[in-house]
């Protein structure tokens, strides 16, 4: 087929039309997947895994732990004596586990430390009490991190709360070490504040273990020597309890205006 004709010197020259072949390329067409409505189980699962649902579970667990302690009255073990079938290291291990669980249920640590000294003496009592301290702190930190952090972090809008969160997140080890060395911050409060912050678990446990040694040892020795309150060991232990408390009170008194300003 001739597309065009040009005349050159009276001669018609036919130029062939370039052959063009149009190929239809099949392009895939994205087909929208049909929307499948969420089932009832999926909707309930999403609700149960929401931050506030997990926080509610944490509150329920803590309320249940406190109720159990109030009903069980673990102080009866001190009045009636430790179970006779347990003795030595096995009894200390069981006591350490019970110690940790009791701290999660807000039982004051000084009472538990005195009990450790009265039951096992200074050395074994100190080892058992420190193990229970780290165990209880780890349990509280894990519960707060898994069940409470996502719900509570958006509430850190107050300047004082933001400052505390920033201090624990940036200088977690030394901040927690100071909180454990000087009394004033409740054990459970420090645990859950650290769990809501961005502080790592390993620095938290290490600072807890190191910072709890002096105060725990003082209470354990006092419990072990309670039968002889005039002995030098008992008097030194009581001084070791009172001096950090006075130092902490003095620091809090000096910083009171700074805290109010925040």
C-alpha cells in the first residue's frame, strides 16, 4: 500500500508506508479484595488487647494480690514459726519467692527484711531478702511494662511527671540507684514509675540490687539481733537505718520549693 507519492524529474516514486503493528499489551488490573467484616471474636480480641483493657487487668491483679495478703495474713508465719518441713537453703528460697510476691502486693519491705533476719540470721537472711527484692521488682516492672505503659504514657503531661519520666529514661541507672539508697520513695512506686518510663530492664534490676544492699542489710541485722537490743550490731544497724532516713528528709526539705515550682 502506498502512503505518499513524490515527483522527482517526472518520475513518480512511491514511498512505502512503514509497517506499524499495534500490539495490545494486557496490563493486570488490580482487583479489590472483598471486604470481610471482622468477626465477633476478632472484635473482642482487639478490645481486650487495647491499652486500657490491659491496664484494667493490671489493677485487677494488684487488687487481688492485696486482698490475698489481707486474707492470708502472712505475718502468722512469724508468730507460729516457719513450716517445720523446710529448713536451710530450701526455706530461704521459698521465703525469697514469697518476699517477691508480697512486695508486688504492697507489703512494706522493712517488715519482710526484719522477718528474714529473725528467721535465717544475718547472712542467709540478707541473701534471701535481696533475692526477693530483685524478684519482686522484676515482677512489678514486667507487669507495669506489659499492661500499663501504653495506657499511662499519654497521661504524662504534667511538668513534674515529664521531668521524672525524662530523668528515668535518660539517667535510669543512677536515678534508680539513688531512689533505692535513700528512703522516701516507696518501693512499689519506684517499680511502676520505672516501668512506665523508657528505662531498660537490666539497668533497673542492677540498680535495684546494688542500691538495696545497705538498707536491706541494716534491717536484716536488726531482725537477727532483735533479741539483744543493746548489742553493738543491733545499735549499728539502727543507726544505718536512721541516718539515710534523716539525709533523705533533709534533701527533700531543701528541694521542697523547687518541687513546688514544677
